[in-house]
C-alpha cells in the first residue's frame, strides 16, 4: 500500500551467493585453494544469476563491482591451487610464532617467552618431518633458533626487572 520495498528484502536474494563467497574466503585463509576456487566460482555464478533480474540500478552496479572483485580473487586462488598445501606442522609453528609476537607487542613478556619456546619446539618438529626438503629443514632450524633467541632475550629482560 504505497510503502517502498524493505531494502533488506532486496539484498536477501544475494545471501546464498555471498555465503558461498564467505566460504571461499575461509577456505583461502586455510590455504585450501582448490576448495576456495570452487566456492568462489559457485558464488560468482549464483550472484550473476540473481543480479540479472535486479531492477534497482544502484544495487545492480554495486553487485557487479563486487562480482568483479570476486572474479579477481578467484583468479588469484586459481594461480595458487596447484601449489602444495603447507604442512599442518609448519602452519602450527607459524601460528605459534605469530601468537608469541602479539603477546610480546602487548607487553606480556612472561607468556611470550613461553610461547616463543613452544614455537621453537614446533619448528623443530616440522624440521623432522620426512617430507621436508633440505632447504625447508634449514629454514625451520633457523626459525627455531630465532624463537629460542627471542625467548632467551625475554628471559634476561625479565630477570633484570
């Protein structure tokens, strides 16, 4: 009766496609590039189908802009999907190192010291995996030593307080 359409209703039709894009982004973050590419393509296709029937020109223009960006993202993922997925041990070590650095930045030195030591242990564990080549073993050993150095510096700092 003379009321305009609810803008939320207008955008709800894009939820399925945007959900697939969100799944693609999550897969990309997990370095599951094949899954990410598949989800991007499915999401893009879904968004394109829905956008063809869009009557609001402003919404149509906005959606086309997003679709173009998603196509670029899908292309970047496609370039990476043939790369080997990093080992879970390597990912755990890198996450632990990142966690330690954040703790150190937040001045939580005692916890950071322990976390750097844990990161060193994880890098050593990665280094011992059978699938790691010599360059990877050298890199992991260097990362482990760097983590121990960082933990040692924090230990000395804490003892001086």
